[in-house]
C-alpha cells in the first residue's frame, strides 16, 4: 500500500485544478502561436495524461480482495470482503472531500461492523476451544484502542485523523488476515468449521 502523499485535500485539489488550468492556457497559447510546434502537442499529451495519472494514483489507496486473503472459512471471508469494502468507502470519503458527516458515518459504519466481525470470530474460536484465543482477542482490543486514539485526534484535525485511520485500518486488516487469522482458520477447519 502506498501512503497518501496529499494530506490537505483542498490544497491538493486546488493544485490539480491549477495544473490543468495552466496546461489548458499553455495549449491555447501554443495553438495561437502555431499548431505545428512540438511543444504544443507535448502539452496536449500532458493535459490528456493528467486525469489518468490522477486516477491511477488515487486507486492505489484502495484494496481489492485477492484469493490469497481467503482464510478458507466462507463466513469469515465474506465478512473480510465487507470490511475491505467499508475501508474503501472510508478511503473514498477521505480522498474526495465528501464532508465531515460522510467521513464520520463511513468510519462509524466500519467500526460497528468490525465489532460485529470480531464478536463472530471470537465466538467461533471460543466455541471450538482455540488455544490462542486470548492472544487473538488481545490483538482485536489493541486495534480498537488505536482507533480510539484516532477518534480523539479527529477532534483536533479531522483530515489527518481520517487519512491516518483509513491507512491504519487498511494495513492492519491485511496483515491480520494474512497472519493470525490464517493461523486460527486452519485450527477451526480441522474442527469442521466451513
């Protein structure tokens, strides 16, 4: 995952708009000076490329489900897919200045569903006497403590806090799925959980 280099959304959008406007003016001036100039055509190519480059850079902030994330238990995989979608929804709110209300709703929905998922996951582990249950549960609690810190930051600087939350949750979930979730899943599958 790449880190979001643009921390102030309004300034980044202003900068992008200014770049596009400058390129448009330069192209018009170049065409007025003579359409045969290679500089004019280079500027046109650059102007056309800007939206594609921006889209590519923005899409790197999002996570797509990969088969390698599967833990082999359908219900858990479906919940993980939903969590990734909710993280992407939060990232959209962060990247596109949708407003504090939408950002907060996206974060609240993600936190609420994460609690539901953890309760389900911990229930499966408890019901099947998973030997490393307490350690796994402690990881969940540690993640929620970090989210609590982010929410406290939100009151001071919501743009940075939301960006940090999206980045942290995306990274944490992928690492958690590929690490400890795969450890318990083989145990649960051995107990007959599908």
